[in-house]
């Protein structure tokens, strides 16, 4: 099984992202992400044996002792660079809380033999992929006209474990387990 962890987006945020994507889609013939595939990845796990799924659930379940935090979806950009674009992304800003969750996930999964990511964590939503060289001038103009896009905020109340399966046009993501944040109680701190 090919797995990853991610924070789900609420329906109203998905609707705003769909409106943005619909406004940009006519400007370039690139591979636009299906709405159902938009999420904030916190850790790509990779291949994992189904027989060891309970170990993974137990480890991920240990990460829920944290408070709900605000996430802002804002800004647009390109990976790796605007001159050599492969991914059109929407920015994710959540301060230290999201970075702490990603780092804690990395560290806890090391104990299961899951390799640590070499690249610095850069939270984003993949709006589209540029798989072939195509004209992007119209899309670049549209992005410049939009300026800094802000789609609002939402409360991240937990994260989920997903399975990624190949599909005909895009990967299909199936949620295997949800993990809700539960702030440590005062009694536990005393």
C-alpha cells in the first residue's frame, strides 16, 4: 500500500478552490488536480505492508495530543521555479503548529523504519501539474492580474491516513483512518 498523511480541507474551502481552479483552467492546457485530491500533506510514507497497518495506526494515534489550529490558504506559485514550472501551487500558512505536526510525524515514524524526508517541509496544495511543455503566457498573465490570492482560513481539527492508488487520469485517494486532535488536559499537566 502506498500511504501518506494529510489534513483534509472543509467543503467551503474546497468550493473556493474549485472557483479559483475554474477561473484559471481555461488559461493553460495542464493537468489540473481533481477537487477530491486537494489536501495538505504532512508526511509521504510510501509503500507500507498491510500486515503492519495496526503499528502505523498506533504510532499516528500518538500524535493527537495537540490543539486545533488555524490554517490560511493564500498565495499562488510554481515549483521548482516560475521559469521551469512543474507544479502550480496554492500556499498554506499555519505557523508553527503545522510545522510541529509534520516534524512530530517524521520523528515518530522513524521508529517504524520510515525514512525522514530530505527536503524541507513546504506545505501547499497542488492545483495543477505541468507534465509537458505548453504555452503558459496566458496563465501567467491571469495569475499576475489576480495578485495575492487569499481564500480564507479554517480550523485544522485533525489529520488522516490515506492510501494512494493509481487512476486513469489521476491518483485515487482513499481515507483509511482519521485522527482527531485532543489537547492534553490540565490534569495530565499537573
